[in-house]
C-alpha cells in the first residue's frame, strides 16, 4: 500500500517479502512470547518488526497513513473470509484430512478476526491508532500521536498488569467480606 501511495521505503529495505526471518523482532517475536510461555500466561502475544514507512514521502501523508494502517486489518478480514469459504471444500477431503483442515481453518478464521479487531484499538502504534490520528481533528490527533513511543508499554499494561491488579483487588475484597 505504501508503494502505491508514493513511498518505496518498505521495498528498498527488503521488507516486501514472505521470508519470515526479515520480519523477526527480537523482543516482540522471541522474548515476549517466551516470557509469556514461562509465566504460563493464559494466552500468547507477540508481534513482528514494523514495516518502515516514510509518511513524508507519500503523496498525501495524512490520508496515506490511514490507507496504509487500514491495509493490515483489511488483510486479516480477507484471510478470515478465505478461511471461512474454504470450509466448503473440507467435505471433499478424506476424513482425517478433513478434520485436520477444519481445525486449522477454524483457527485461521478466529486468529485473523481477533487480530483485525485487536489492531483496530485506537492506540498508536496499532493500526487503529494510526487511523484515528489520520481522521481526527488536529486538536485530538496530535496528543494521540504523541502517545506512540509509549503505546506498547500502555498496551502491555492494559493487557497484563490491569487484569493482574483487578484479580488482586477482587481477592482482597472477597477476603475482607469473609
């Protein structure tokens, strides 16, 4: 999408590739999921290295940012739809292959829809945050954009620390009632 809108940075940096090694982020792809596994987290969370985009190189930087950010969740929705449509082909497979395919297609559908919804959370650097910065008036967009360097810390806090505090608070309030 960035290339179509005037920025060739992703292509120049070799990031327009299906090679997974080019997308590994040491913290987000290896360390964070590893720590979550060691802590027996109820779910795993990780991310790839962000694709570099030079928004100043876009023909229209503000609307270009919105289109580029929307491309990720749109792709997730398209992949989810493809997985749902592929369920119609499962009946043509042998029983064991059908069972395995149905389970994987179900996972692909759920994962892609969850990723699309999660990515639309309006907090930069998530796609929803970038879209919000692109469509909101400057008086709201500028302070929201300034959150980007802290976005992942805020997100980790919301996803992990807040639920831990809530469980602790619940156990304290339950024990005080007894």
